[in-house]
C-alpha cells in the first residue's frame, strides 16, 4: 500500500468522529439493546460554570471549574498516556524507515521483484505480486509494535475492554481490507507509472487525492460495519431531537444508527458523512450510555458541522496539496538514490520501499502542517456545533471525556506539533465564551 494512501486514510477516517475518548476504568458493555437504550443522567455542571441572571459570567473561571472536576491522578495518567504517544510516532517512523532501508540495502526488494517476474509474465500483475509480498513482510515486522501500541498499552492504561482473541480477529479483517484497497492503490500507481514518467508525481498526487476521497466517502457505510454492528436508534426521545437538528441544517437523514463500540472500549464518537445515497448519522452506544442528552446533541452538532461545511472534501483537497509537495520531493530524491539499490526506473516495483521511505520522511517532517490543517477544521466544526445545538455545557462535558486519554492543557508549541484537534482547555473555554455571550445576560 502506498504511504500516501496509508497516512491520509488514517488521518481522515478518525476526522469524521467528534471525539475519541477512552476511559481509565472501562465500563462493561450495556446489557440492554443500545439502539433502544435511553440517555445517561444529566451531567452535573460545576457551580462556577452555571449562569445566573444579573450576575457576571466569567468564561475563564468556568473553564477552570470544569478542569477542576478531573481528579489529579486521572489527569496525570492521561497526560502520561498522551505524551507517550509522541514517542510512539517517532518509533513508528523509525521502524518504517528501517524496514524500507533493510529491503533496499539487502537487495531483498530486487529479489522479490525478480520473483514476481518469474511467477507471471504479465507486467501489470507483477506489482500486485510484489505488493502482496511487501504487505506480508511489513505486517510481520511491525506487528510487535502494533500489538504493544494498540492492545497491551491500551489495556495497561485501562483504555480497552476488548479481549486479545477478538482484537486479533479485527486485525485480520483490517489486514484483508488493507490488502484489497492497497492492492488497488498499488495496481493503479504502477499502471500510471508505466504510462507517465517525468511528471508522475503530479498524477500520483491527483490520483491519491481522488482515491482517498472515494474511500473516505464509502468507509462509514461499507467498511466500518465490518468491525461493528449498526442498528437503528429506536428511542424517539433521543432520535427525534437529532433528526430535528439535522433537518434544521438541511442534512438528508431519515434514521440515526448506533454501533456497539462498547465491546471494544468505552469511547464516545459519532459520524455524519456520506454522499450519493450513502449519507448516514451514526454514533457509538457509549455516547448514549455515558453522556447526557446535551452532550449527545453537542457531539452531533459538531459532526453535522463537518458535513454541512464539506470538511471531508476540503480536507482531502488541502492535504492533497501537502502530499503533492511530498510526491514532488519524493520524485527528486528517487532519481538520485535508485541506482544505489539496483532499481531500474520509477516503474520498477522494487522501488516501492524507496517511495515509502521518502514519502514517510516528508510526511513526518510536515506533521505540524497536517495537524494544523485538521485542527483548523475541527475548530470550525466546534463553532458550528455550538451555534446549531446550543449546548455549551454539553460540549464542555464531551471535552472532559477527552481528558480520559488526551492532555487537556498543552503548551503552544506542543499543541502546534502534536494536536490534530483543539486542546480540551480551548474547547471548554470556547464553549464558556459562547455561553457568556448567549445565555448569561
């Protein structure tokens, strides 16, 4: 799978979610049908965040009051978890670079290409054979880090309830999905590379953008159900306010769907996405069982903001420019390095690790730029959600849930480099400022 596809897909699929909090003390899966379960009890608003007629309302004091509801030990633990993620990004990049360099320097990449040539005389099939071997090697070599980062570490911090057997099953499904989508991506990439040589990076950038737009559009409807069961939300007390909010913002949704995230973790999230008949509103069962009705509306308002403002399409286009620049830099570096590793030309499948190495280096360096682009869109969706749902305390409650796995108040440079969402502190302050300007007079 080309790195541009991997990186952008990993960025855009989570982007469609309002939040991805994980709790330190996992709650058991609800025993009732989540599609018909009622919302959780109302969230307790801190006294300093309660507006009263005739009294001044201080957004900063209200924000501090919300942060004070987080126990010190929980905040320290979530800070440690989030800051550890900084190092994991570095180790993941270094491992990917080491694998690519190992395949190139050892000559294994060239030998795999020769194997593909012996197995089939059809040139258009040879990249698929190479890609299959490459996927197996990379998956095997990165699996120790994957199982540590995505399973053992999550359990160590109390952020996951999923047993190992179930997790491995989902990893197998994900591998199959990656193999299918990655195979299509590799096939199209090398088909294009055989036709266009000098300006291949232009075509690669444009093609990657279009392919990602297609995948991100269909993923919530056709890929996500491979991992979770989706049911129509039956409770009219919860469903109708959501559909009313959708109609008020001209979102053509007829149903609201709930999926069983509680079998994996107690994350809260929601999704409003789709096009060409695939549009749907969906949320985790945890959003219903862990959050107040106000927080549910706030989260859905945020997600509707992404949909109404066409953020997925704008984000794909903006990131497409970033990756076009990365492809241009990759093309420059590829021609200067390929002969050292016995790579014949840009259309030689043996050069895939070199493309991945150069692209991953560009993406790693441009991480703050990518995060800033995403964070900007998330801030816009926050503002839209506040104005649409009019639930500032619900938005603050959702931000508090983020404190279960995300550092709430980072430094300016820390937020610029590592955060692809506004910090929890900024989100609560924005909500309390909105509350001061709209309800506290």
